C-alpha cells in the first residue's frame, strides 16, 4: 500500500521535494501558501483578484507527468524576458490565471490543470481566500505584505515575533482531509516564515497537523535569510517552527555537505550565511550531503530575489524514502529509484 506524503510549504522548496518524490511509489499532496504578492504573481493577483498563482504553478511544474527532457516543466516555468506587458510574467502563471477566469474558480482551474498535465499528485491551496502576510517585529514594527517582508532588512537583534494574515482565513477543507489522511508530512525547505510558517498561521492548519497521525519531517534550510532568519541557527529554526506548530517534529533532515567558498562569499555580501548546525544532542537529526551540484540562474526579467544554492531533488527524495521505508522496517539501499507508471 502506497504511503501518503504531504508537503507543506510553497515555491522553490516544495518544487524541489516534489520533483524528486514524484518518481517514487507514494501518494503526493502539496499544500501551498496563498500569501505571495510579489513579481508576476502579485501583478496578476492585483489585476484579477484570484489566489496567488506563483507557488501553485511551481508545484504543478514539479508534479507534471513529464518525459526526461522536461518539456512541460520548462513550459510552465518559462518567464518572458521582453514584450510590453509580458516582460517578467511567467507562462505558468498566465495559464493558471486564464483557467481560473474561464471556470470562475481556482479550485476548478486546478482540477483542469490536473487533467491537462496529468499531475503525479494533488496541489492544494492552504486556503480558498487570498491573504496578505503580516509580520510584527520585536521592535514593534509591523509590515503587511510578503514581498515587503522579503525586502526588509531588520536591525541587529530585531526579530519577527509574530506572523499573521490579513484578513484571517480558514483552512481549505481539502487540505484538512489531506493532512488527516497523510502518513508523512514534510515541512520545508523554503523561507521559514514566508513559505513554511505562512501555512501555519491559517486558522485550522496547526490543529489539523497536531491531530494528524502522520510523522512530521522538517527539512532545515541551507542558508540564513537576511530578511527573516538573520544569524539564526538550526535549533532556532526548529524551535520557531515548533512554536507555531504546537508540537515537536519527529525527524529533522539537514545538509552536512560543505558549501563551496565561492558560494559562501556571494551570500556573505547579502549578510546571509550557512545555517549553523547546533543540534548535536538532538537524536531526531539526520545529516546527509544534500546540495545540488549546479547553481540556479534566474531569468533576467525576474526582479525578485532568488536563492541560487539549493537542495538536490534526488538526494532529498532518497533520504525521505529512507525515512519512510525504515518506519516500515525496510531499506532501499540496494534498490534503484522506481519510476511511477
């Protein structure tokens, strides 16, 4: 019997995990944030009033039933680099927006997308209403907008003390059902506040996760983020996530591969550094080499900040499947990756 695995996050982090796991015999769900308001997504959201499509599109691209050349994924991720009105827009975003407009519902649009691209899993917005993400800082400052939170550079010692949504909104009933039916739930990687915790401040999500029988796996980020996790260690990431979750995670997956000096220097210019591993006494931690071999290069027309150091989808998926199989008393060390039919 296939295990049901639900990834809670958004954008690049979920794309990486889903891209690797879709080749294994598991049932996949992607629970996606609805607070993105920057770039192409923000423009379409403001003009049409639909749910933000960027993170949904990335998960759809990851789960598309693609051949080894990745034509569908390339199409969904394609970003226009010229053309008045089109420059900066992502084709996948436009397709999702068009389908939402045609069918009058984002939920219906996702059903159609599933049929068109033969997705190897379900993509579920965490809520059926778009929200703005808000952050209250230890200094008393408040920012409402995921994009503005991403751009803000807190002063030394200034931390996010509370995350919220405006307006408050409830969990998508389908997300609640998916969480209840899950055997494993993966939190991260991705922006700690902007991607992962952004799901946990939706009314009903922490309760659904606490009531779930699923084992919770947290994937720790590779680098700190100047706007959200400046100078935070791995234990800080875990502690903050668990405070919003209301329970402890069962397993913590963390990279132990050395990050090249050239990459560290590039990040240091932005005051961002490898997440320090101070979880030595935590028996839940699994340390493995998880770095992607090549650096990510973004489109010239993409004005948003993007991480160019990323986890490797295959390495991450392999380790997740090891966790799943060991929980069932099995191991895949002598097995090759299984392509789903």
